[in-house]
C-alpha cells in the first residue's frame, strides 16, 4: 500500500477546503501535524479555515506559525494580511501584504487586498493606486475595479468612479456589485431616480444582495417613501450579521408581549439612538418588561426615560445574566410601527437636562449675549464624515455678529481647530468639560440656539425641543430627506442645505443673515 506524502495530503486538504468541506480539511491538517510537527502549509490551511470561521485571532497565530516554518511563501503573508484587516489592524495588514509582494512582485491579489486595507483606513488615494496595480496585473479583476470605484467615490471623483464600474460591467455584465456602486454615486450626485433604478438593477441580478437592499431602503427613505423604505432598510441586519447577535431568540415583531421580557438593543451611532429612543413608550404600551441595552455615554441621559423598565450598559460584561424572551434593534421600531411622514412620533421635548447639571451650567454660562452652541464635525469613523463635516473656519463670520457668543460643543480631534484659529474666531471651547451627554444636555438647556452639522448634538437639541439649525450636505443622511427646510422628526429644527456639492460658503452666508436677524431681535427684546 502506497504511503501518501505530506504534500499529497495537504493537496487533498486544500481541495476539501475549496469545495467547502472545512471539517475534512481541518481533520487532514491536524493528522498531518501529528507526524510532521512543523509542516508550514498545514498551519497555513488551518489558519485559512479559522479565518473562514471568523476566528481571526486564532487564524493570525496559526499563520504566524506557518511563516516561522517557511518565510518564502507569499500566500502566507496575504492570508495573514486578511486576518489582520478583519480585526482592524490595518497597518499590520499592509505590512503583511507588502511582504507578500516583495516575494512575488506580480501578486495581483495582494495588491487588491492592500487596496482594501487602505480603503478601510480611508486612505483613498493610496487605495486607488493599489487597485490600479492590481488590474494592470490582472485586467479581468472586476472586484478591484468596483473597489476602485468606491475609493474614487469617496474622493468625490464621480465620473472616474462610474468609468471604473463600467469597466467592471464590460468584463462581467451581470456584476450586481457594480450597479450598487453606480447607484451610490448617483445618490451622492443628487440623481435619486437613477440611483433607485440602479439599486433595483443590482437586485434583479442578485435578489439576496443585502447591501443593495439596504441602500435602496436608504434612497427610498431619503425620498420620503417610508413604507417601501423601512422594508428594504431592514436588510442591513443581514450584512455580515452585524446586528443579529441575538438570533437564538425570536426577534420581536410588534405583537403584544404581556408577561414577557423584551430586549431593545442600541444600534449605530449616538444620534441614531437619541432619535429613536422616542419609540420606547410605544413599545411599552404593547406589554411586559422593556429592557434597553444602550451605549455607555447615553445611559445617564436615558435613565428614567418613559417606557424603559431596565437600562443596561452595553459595555459591561454581564450580558449573559440578562434574561429576555424577545429582542429587537432600536432602529427597527419605526418600521414595526409602520411609521409614515404623518405618524412620526413628533412630540418634543422627550429628553430633558438633569436639573442639577442645568443649574450648574446656567451659572457657568451666565452673562449677556445671544448664546449659540456650535458643532462642526462628526466622528471621523463615519463613512460619510468627509461629506457631512465642515471646518470651524466656516463659523468665523458668525462670531463677528454683534451680540452673538459662540460656545464650542465639539468633541474629539476636531475640537483642536479652536486652538488653530486662536485670534481669528471668538469661541468658548467647552470640549474638556463635556464628560457625557448629560453635560451636553445641561449646556444646551442654557443656550439660545444650536448650529451643528449632522451629529448627536443636533439630535439632542431637537429631542430637547430647543431651537436648532442643521447644517447639511448636498446629499444628506436619509432622515433629513430632500428639499425640506424643516424636520418632521424635530419640530424646533430648521435645515440649511448645500445647494452645490461640497460647497459650504452659501450655506453659512444664509445662516449668517438669519442669525443676525435673530440675534438683533433678541437684543431689541431685552
């Protein structure tokens, strides 16, 4: 009987792997390592299997063992890069891809993957460069063309992005991902009907394409088509299983749950949760105990909120101790309740400042003048942050209006722009004194107006029923819809929109004129 060599064994294991038979592949690798204790290809294949199982840290350790056994194989570094990228270690991923390319200079896949790592870091110029190198080496790589289009889109190079998508479609006419990308470019350009048509084209080719369904929902919600939009937007829960972490128990469908326990889970950013917490009293009216799992910086703000029986901090490691019968994501509630433009729960205020903190801030902010809180940037990790955020310098003319006093409520790195404009803009920076949203609410309670880009502070001001002016990009987030100067979500809010892509000048000119009138009126009344 012929003895099968280690190389033959690993080749069989690789075939099992590529055919989706992971258990058989893993079994052969482990059997091989019992006799060949340091066989690098077995460690690498086990690492690839761990990667497919989303066991990324295990994958990294196994692939490092493979590399320790043989540093000459470029595929090892390519797989290591993928595992590093999956855990957010983008610099380590890039180094791994560079090592792969140093061994195999014509390694198109590694160039493409390095482009993906740059894309994750929002280094769009570097990403496009690597995608270009990938398609030069592999002109038939439709995924590289599509990824290139995404990077170009984020740079505002819409024509080049469409061209890259069309190149992909010339190679693969049924490539749904390219239609999805074209649609997203059209949406940013303000071509809403074309965007919806292209999302639907993508779905005609790939009916279970969760990202295209989600994007179609966003486009429909942006256009005020709520009934269609909520249904499509629900598909976001299927993207990489990002939200469905509790699917061992049934998801709540809005039915009465008297005598049962429902977990309502936070979703997305701070502003999203501030906007949709308004639905909790409606949820409570359907029955039993409502448990709200929330982001830590919001727990103080939401403590005692009507409809919440138990408020738990998502950062605490006690989730397994929480018993519940059903779960639901907070942002599913508008769809569950069949929300239309006419039935948005618009009663404000529904959030309030803590009286003690409000009094503390009243004393700190004592003085004359029309007091305006400003925010000029959102979180940099947001995919649309470069689109929605502006620079503090845009607010300079507002600081020159007689009687106006500006207070910076900006947090994060962007708050440093106050120092950069020292002597140019008059603004009292409160960033270091705002520890959580209860502090921010205390400040807002004592201001006359909030002027903010699309951030959580804007949502908080609206939820508190305070006068607020939203500074919005040409194509805003779906909740602000199109053309409206008001918001059905926040009755005390006015919307100031870009009329041209990326152009903030005209927006702030309008804001300046309106603020001068408002501040002058306030002065005349005092």
